[in-house]
C-alpha cells in the first residue's frame, strides 16, 4: 500500500487485533554502493560511509536495497522507506538484518542502523554481524537502536551463555 493506511493490509489488521507490540517487521537489506548521492533515485536514502566501510571501488556512499529469499533476490526498494511505511501501517518494532554483515563477525552495520533508527520512532533491533561482546556496546553507543540480536556467536560457542 506504499505506507498508506487502507485498513486492509496485514500490518494494520494484526496491529489492530493484537496491538503494535505484537508486530515486528524484519527487513533484510544489502548495500548498493554509489560514487555520489547525485543521480540516485530520490526514493532511496543515500548514506555516507567512512573509509573502513567503502565499497569495492572505494565508493563512500550507498543506499540499502531490500532483499527477499534470504538475501538472494534484491528488490528496488529502500530499507528506510520500508521501515517508515511499516511504522505507518502499525509495526511496533523493526528487526534490521544487514545481509552484507551477516556471518562476518565484524560488528553491526552502524550506517544502516543509524539511517533507519533516525527515520522511525519505533524500536529498531540491530541484527547480523555480532562476533564479540564489544559489538553490542559499540552499536548502542554509535546508533539509536534499542536492542541488538546475537545468534551465530552463541551457536559457534565464541561466547558462552552459561
């Protein structure tokens, strides 16, 4: 519905019936590197990257393209736009999984987390990239996310739970 309330979208229906706290939207974006923000379709939110995050050809900008099917199929829609539309339709939280960082154990994608958490008022959960305990304090200090998710680091027993 493009973020427009019709009363018939699944997000509206679920949030109306069970409350917004019951609606968590998972977004799986990947970076689309660009040399400059100029010329990028205005429907995409372009973010600047620090040198350590530059693209394969030294690009210092990107936008975050939503994917489906576990990141195997890209769609021409910006993750920031999806997050804003999801909030407008009744999502209570956004779980943000950066496909580029998934399994890398190098920390969360701060540029993505910042772009989305600055665009919405609902909680954002950082996902994909945690490899050590300090990655959690890093993402909380550097962004406005309200939660961060870990899975692989526990499965691989890099960090013991008990």
